[in-house]
C-alpha cells in the first residue's frame, strides 16, 4: 500500500502573508515598538481588539493570535501608517501597503509581497 502525499499545509499566498507580517514586525521593532502576539481574551462586558497601547511607558502593539495573519498585518499597517517612516528602509511594495492600507486579497498589492 502506497502512502499518499499530504497536501501542503500552507498555500503560497498564506506564506507570503506570513512573510509580510514578519517584515512588518521587524519594521515596528526598528521604530522602537514592541510587538506581542497573544491570545486576547474576550469576556462578557468588554471587548478587546488588537492595537497600540502603553505598558510601563513603552509603546506595545498587541496582536490577537486568534486572528488571521492578514488581519494582524492590517493592524500593524495602521500603526505604522501613523509613524515617520522616512528614516528606515522599507520595500516599495510594503511601503505602499502601509500607506495605502490595501485590503487583503487586493491583487495589485499581493503580487509584490514575495520580494
């Protein structure tokens, strides 16, 4: 009996989005922001979402691990869009993504993410 080959767990597009997320975290770190990916618990009476906050006078971006990588990337794009990015090298496709806040699945932006 032959073993069947297992399908790849991640498609190329998902891998590209994971690479985008990692690059955005590097950019944030270069700007002095700490990025944490944690399970943000939601209980009755309050809602929690990913975003920028202050912890002991340090700016921290909390990303909800329960969300898809492209959603976490969008949160980081929003935070980075409010920063001065002139002093740091950012690939043109990623700079466009940060500035334009393109939606996931936008083919014109997704094409350049594999660089």
